[in-house]
């Protein structure tokens, strides 16, 4: 058996704002009634964080629980823990209508980091990214250029971006081009 | 370019993140339907200059469908609401009445 | 020529070298290309579109209609650039356009001699008869004479980008009204974006120098800029034009980042995609020309623009300038010229008297002021040499002649209402100032039904400093508070102006000018539309301004009539005997000035033009020189040619090898949708035409999906995973579409059903191992029992194969023994390598989509998009066996019950073999006897799939033929490309292994 590889196989750029492949990332999509009682304990168990509320990103180091839609969460965890996590979900959600799937291989996770990372994303996504409106703790699903993407911030100048695996190179190239083009100077640097 | 409130995400969303789905509040007619009912369901659509009810999907976001009450002439949006309903909520109807007294659309007043 | 006086903006210690039509010239840092050309006495800069008349610079801003040049060379070449908008830089290369062989001597000028034969609507009138001449005579002539600059021949070497931003208040225009608006909104705490299209702030005020808050306009602007810069909530952009205002507060702005500094790195231009709560349009006003005979001769320009050149750049057009006006403002030009040491032999004022403060000031300098006067004609060809003077209220009898080399004209001001109007803002006619200005009661309305644009300053019809600045401040305050920022911004700045007497509307000069004069009065300089053309249009019955525009081409040039529209419609309204507001304006559409396509494309070019989706083994396909074909946004291998092999030969080899040994297909792009829940079976019974709820766990079933119309929309194999989970395979193109289709029905119709879906297409790499040796290969890899007994046809299983966790489906789209194997996408490439390694000793070859098509066509399997086109029901394809008779309902059932769908005359699927063994042309029609109502030959069928079959050594095809299955053995004729017909026999569409033995071993 060979080790799985990420779509971008570790691609990274240098520069003031860096774009890099975050490599293999365990991702589980869970669709269910988000008010289901046992979900709280499950989220705590899987990522050490509460169930994310509307548009929230609960990030804990290399784990996270992200709000995807009114009936969908995305859990992030180390790649090796996915199978175990799936069985724990199955146990917790027993007799409760739900759909839990390993989507680790279906997606790519990228990091955009640097003083004008916010502007790099704003070049590509039709959303309000003003620091008063969007910051760490939130997640947005929207477009990045011509593809669907979701992103959240882990600190004032770092974005994490997920997109589908097949378009990972497009997303990377797009982010790289936008980072190389330099800052716009609209948002205060480093926010 | 329109901007609509996604009731599922509770945020304003650009039209480019949405997918339009035609007329709202259609009632499905299946195999038991007579020709006229089926024709109405399949083909006959409102085409108003004014108040209109439409389906939109937040396709680049939460993926959920919602409905919008909108004026096709002025583009004023009276409100958006989740798609799991057979008729517009009373609050939205009241807003429309306030803005467009005497409006009518299909069976709605 | 360059004056000794210093221009506000130029730095004479920094010379800048450039060339025009190959001639080396010099300007200074701070010049525009326009000011630098004038400084070099380059008065003639272009030719008009229709008559190729000599053209000079008329304006100093975006309204310039004449001075369009081709800028740069090679990968930096750009046509139709207005010289007034180009900041001069070292090494700039410009060439004039629309002339042959040269700017100085242009053969096309012959058109001007023929001008009496080229009246309004000439093209419509002349080229209509005889009809046959259109294609080969008229159209080529018109095409050759159309267009201004040449399109660049090499790709643009620059980069471009977009920027999305949301603001509370967008202020468009950085004159004093815009600055005041930004100040008020910024102080109130709103997020403000302030845009100025030129390279500097202050607009006209810093040229005309009124007092603001007791200081000079320039000082006030500097202080204000300082305050705005210090506000973190305000972003200010120069060289950034508010280009368009759209629905719900959306706006586009075009920022020119390095046009003025081509050696600087970074993107050349940036397109701002702005969502604004409120928009303030402080876009200023444009001076109107006056219509007098030969007002188009180079050296005639707008009075305020001439003032700009003198004050900003220390440049003049001539030594002796005659000023002609209908208002007091133009007298400021006389003052500026006088201050610069230039001669003003006379100010020609069309008004009966000129007694305001400004005229008096001019008289006091000893300059002649001639009231009730007009220019009868301008003299000179490529350059003004003088003017003849006549009475404004007469018919043009000459009273005097004045020698001069420049004419500065002012016909009053038109507010720039474009951005106000783009999204539906209405206008009122201001009688006193003879202008259309925004009607504050009828603004463009946004999502909440309230106005979202406020016009401010001169753009709102306030031509005086005091009003303009107060109006701007008020607009900014109002916009901020509407956007929710109610903090008090303080008092509006106070402006102070010289008093002016009223202007008098003057639409032609002199008022009673005869035809000969009117035929020489230009309205539209670029498109050569004259007063007489508009009058002719009215005479011929064109009453609507929109029709007149198109008939005469008034305002249809690249400047979109910024100078000509109001003058033109005043002439039209006069000719129609109607008031100007009754005639109305043409529609203002975005963008304000043309946007380069490159800016609109932004980063979406070359590799980033559109996303290309890659499967986990895309690298392998590329490394093995596959021919690719686009399938949606995927690039699937079409075939894998070896060495010098042609694509066709590769397909033949791949088909044969798959039939005889073993083939390998990357099927990762096929859609995979998980459907799970207590109601999943019931749901799938509605989605598919056949029964899916009864499918046993571990089994696979081929299913069809229809729209409510009954038309076939997708197909694929469904596998049942467990009690409440199904995996639905779709076509490559169907993955997203079918997932959306399922979600639509689940969310909006059956929302009380407990079903969740997920599109897991990209979670797996999926490979088809196909052919008689397929099982040998997998057994060689080892790890699973894949015998017919352990895994029969149409079953699936999971296990570990060669160390990989796999899911294997015994399904076949080729008629061969076939295993479709899914592995995690991250292991896809490694697993593919393993298959290739173990397969090669057995003769394994990968095959592409074309071989896949041939293999399926030999077996008579349909392909969505070939056999279907959105009008085909499953019954047309003899798929009745896949339509459940037991179900009360499914999507499409009622649609298929319609009479037309039951018609026995419907075209139905059959096989087709040509009598001569040739391959039928794709899409060919089967001809029938007789003609239809349009006089076209009747048809009775068409080819849907057609291939050369390597297995059978001849052409095979499928097609839809009227009552086809009832007509087995009949020979019908199909059209051939290039004429003629070819005979084909109707046959069974299953050409190979009719019993289906090979796949079930």
C-alpha cells in the first residue's frame, strides 16, 4: 500500500504573501440536524471545540469544526485519524438520520499567509472582507475566481482555503498570481 | 448585479454566487394530472412587470434554495425566505402591500 | 507651444522624451500626451471617421473625441487611446490613426469632397440595392472603411487584476464636491472609497482658483487631502475612473496603475468590483462646443480646456486666440491667456450684452468684447488662420475678419449625468442653465426601493463653487447617514465665486444660418455628423432621438457623444418644433469610457482563463502524450498515440487490444453521488425511471433519470451500499448537474423526506479494467477473490487489492469482462501505476474516450449527449425495459404520457450500416420524399453516433429514424458532407456479441 498524496504535492511559493499546499488533511463532512443533542459532545470529542454556530469556524490547532450550511459541518483533523473519527461519529449518531463521509481526498487545503493576504483573497472572492466584517472565527463559502471555495482565518494575516481536488492547481495558480501582483493598499496591512 | 439575503446563511450574497431557478411556489402535478393541469405546471409561468416570486439557490455558498419576493421593474426586494413553504410568509406579503398596494400574483394577494 | 509661465503640474527640470508618428518630441514630467503634443505644436493629431477631415485636440479630459492614438508597440500596443488621458512617460510611442497613407496627406479626404453625396443615412440609402451587391461589393467596402485603430497582433504582455470591495459610500469624482462628500462621509465614520479619474485632485477649482474657507482652492484641497489621508476608513484612488453604476449598488471602477509608469512592476490596471451602500456621483460637467461653420478645424477647442492647458501645463495652442461664448465663464480663459502673455484679439459673445463682472474685468485689460456676435466661419485647413465675424441674430453677413491661430469656444456646461443615469436615475431640463441635470426626486433605486445614488456639485447642476462644495458635503453626509453612520460631520466648507450673468442657449451660430453654413457645423467630430444631418433626419421623419442617433450616427463614436449629444438634440428639437425635454436624451449606458477587455478579463487569461479539472492521474496522461479532449472542464485522454501513430490508428489499436487482451480507462470523472436516509429508496424511485428501492445490497443496476418533461437527462449505474445508502454514478458532465437536481427536489418538494446527498466524485479515482484478461490482471495483483462466483456481473464488493483499499464494481460499458475499481483519489496515481506494471506483461494498454465510444457503440449502448439532445425520451431509445411499470410516479412519467410522446411516428433508435462500409457523417439526416412548408427537403431520421469499428472492419452507426425498429432491413439515404447521399441499412444497434456473453464470464 502506498501513502496517499495531496493534489498539490507540497507546492509552495515564496514572496511577501506565501501560498502553500497544506498537504494531507483529514476532512469529514457531516450532514445532520445541527441541533441534535449529542453533537456537542461529538464535536468536543473530535476537534476539542463546540459545534460551530452560523458561519463560525471553531479552530483548535490542527483541528477545526466549520459551519458549512444549516445541516452540514466539516471537521478537520489529522489525516490518519479519519477512520477512527468516522466510527466515533457512527456511534454517536446511531439511530439519528445523518450522513458522515470522508472527503479528505476530494479536496485540497491551501494556506495564504502574509501582510496583505486579505487583499489576495479579496481580488478573487465577491464578498466583503473588511476586517470589521470578516476575521478569525468565521468561515465563508463563496467563489474564488471561477471555482467554489471556502476559507477562514487562523490569525490576522493567514487564510486557509479549501477547494475541490480537481481544481487545486487552478486555485493555487490563481492565488499565486494574485499574491505576486502585490498589495492593493485598501485594507490596513496585517489585518 | 443583484444582491440578495440568503436566509440560510443570514448574509447578503452577490448574484454571481447564486443560481436562479425560475418561478416560485409551483405546485407539482404528477401522473394523475389532466392535460391542462400538467401544461400549467410544466409551461405556464407568470411574467409580471412588478411583484414576482422566484427561486434562487445559494450555489457557491450553503447550497440551499431560497425564495425571493422581488419587483421585476424596480428590482426592489421585499424579502427572501426558505424554500420549504407553499406560500410567502405574511410579513413579506405585508411589506409588499405597503410598497405596492393592490398587488396580486397567482393566487396570492 | 510651451509658455514661459510655469504649469501647475509640469516639472520643467524633468524632461521626458517621446515620439509621435516617428517624430522625436520632448515634454516634461507631469504632462499629458495631449499637453506635450500641443507643446510641440502638433495641432493636427488625427482624421475624422467618415470624411477623413483633419482633427486637432478639442478637450483636456475624457470627453476628447478627436485625439485618439495608437499607443505602444508589439505586446504593449493599444488602439484608440485618448491623448488627454495619457500621462506622459519616458519612451512613449504614439501613432495617429484612420488615415492613409499619412496623417498629413490622406487619400480618404476625397470623402469630404463627396460629402454632399454622403448625407445622414447614406449607408442605408445606398447599399440597399441591388441586393446581390451586398455580400461581394458593399460589405467589403464598408468593412475596409470601418474602425479606427488597428487591433494589436501580439498578445498583451501586461497583467491585470480585479478587486472586490464593499463600502458604505462610494464617491466618484475628486473635485471639490467629491472631496467635500468624502470628508463628510468619512467624518461620519462611514467606509468611504473616493475615486478620481485623472492623476490629481481638485477638478476645475484648482485651475479656476476660487476661494474656499477663506483660502485658495488649492490650499483647501491640500488640507482636505491631509485630513482624508489620516482617516483609516477612507481609501482614495487617483487614475481610477468610476466606470459604471449597476443594480443594487454595484459599481465598476477602472484603475490605471502603471500606464503612466510602464517600467514599474505589478498589474497594469485593476478593475474594482464595488458593492456600495450609497454612491455619490461628483463627476463634474463637460463644456459644450458651439456650432459655427468649420468649428472642426484644428486649433478650435473648448475654452475651459484651453485654460487647463495654460494653467496646468504652461502650454497654449496659439499666439492669438479668439474666444467665442454664450456665458461668462469663458472670460476666465481670456484672463488666463492674458496672464500668460498671449493675445486675445476679441471675445465674441452671442448674448445681446456682456456686462457681468468677468466681461468687465476682461474689457479693463483692453480686450475687445463683441456682444450679439457670432463666428460666421473659421478659416484655415489643417490649422486655424482666422475667423469671420457676423451678428448672432442674423443670417451670417460678415462684419469683420480677425486673424488668429486658435479659437476657444464655450457653449455652456452639461453636467456629467452618466453615472447617475446608468441605473435609471432620471433627468430634468434646467431652462436657466440650458442643461439636463439629475432629478433628485427620481434617483436610481436599490434593493430596499430607496435611492442609492446622489449627484453632487457641478454634476448636480451647481456650477458655482459655493453651491457645489456645499452640495458635495451635504451629499456625503446624507449618504453616510443612509448607510447607517449618523455621527455629525461638522459644517460644510464655504466657497466664494465671482458673480456671473446668466448664459444664453445658443445651438447654432448665427441663429439664422443658411444651409451652406449649417452643412459645415460639426456636432460630432469623430463621426462627422453636422447640424444639417440632424435636420435632414428630422425632415425625413425621424422623431425619436434614439432613432436619429442611429440614423445619423450622432454620439455613436468612441466618445459616445459626450460633446455632441445635447447640441444634437437641441438641433433636433428645434427641427421638430418641440421642447428639448420632450425630445429627451439618448440612454446613458456604462461604461463611461471604453474599458479594455484585458481589464474586464483580469487575471482570467492564459492558464487561468478557465479552471481545468485534473484527475489524480492527469500527470500520467500528460507524461504519456495523450491527445486530450475537453469534457466539461475536464481534459480527458482521447487516445494515447504511440510514436508516429495517428490518433485514428491509436483508437483502432486501443479498441482491438481491449477486445482481445486488456484495456485501462481513467473513469475518475464519472459522477459519484451518495444518497442516504430512511427515505432514500423512495426518493431514488422518484428520481430514476426504474425501481431502485428494491435493489439488493451489494448489487448494481443501470438507471435512467428524466426531467419532468419526460426527456432523458442522465444515466448511470446505481449501487446499493447498505440498507439506507445508495451510490449513484452519473455521466462526467452530470455530476454537478444531477447532484443539484437531487438537492432541488429534496429541498423544495420533498423536504419532509429524510434523505441526505453528497457529491463524492472527487474523493475517488476510478479505473475501468476491461477485456478478456482483466481478471487475470487483478488476480496477478492479488488480494481479492474476483471469480465469477465471488463477484458476479452487476455486483460490487470491497477489499484490499495489492495493498490498496478498493471498491470494485462488475459493470461494463464495453461488452467485455470489466471491473471498475475505485480507490481514494490520493492513492489514484500509485494504484494506476500498479495496474500498468502488472498489466503490461498481459498486454495492457490504456485507452481514451474515443475507444470508449467505439466500444460502447459496437454494443449499441447509448451515450447521453449523443443519442439524447433534450428532446429524446427513453422510449425513443428502446429503453422501455428500464422504465418501471409498477411505480405510480417518477419524475418524467406524466411527461412521457403526453400524446406526442406516444406518437408511433416518433424517431426511434436503430443501428445503421452503410452498404459500402463507409462511415456515415456525424449528425447526417435521412432524407425523405417531398418538402416541408419552408421548401426544405423532408427528413425521416438522423445519425446520433457514428464510428469506424475496428472490431468489424467497417463503419457502424446509431441513429433515430421514424418508426425505425419496425423497418429493420430497409435501406434509406443519408446526406453527405459536401452534397450527395449515402445508403444505409436499418439494423439492430447491437453490432457485437448480441447475446452479451463476453461481459458475463
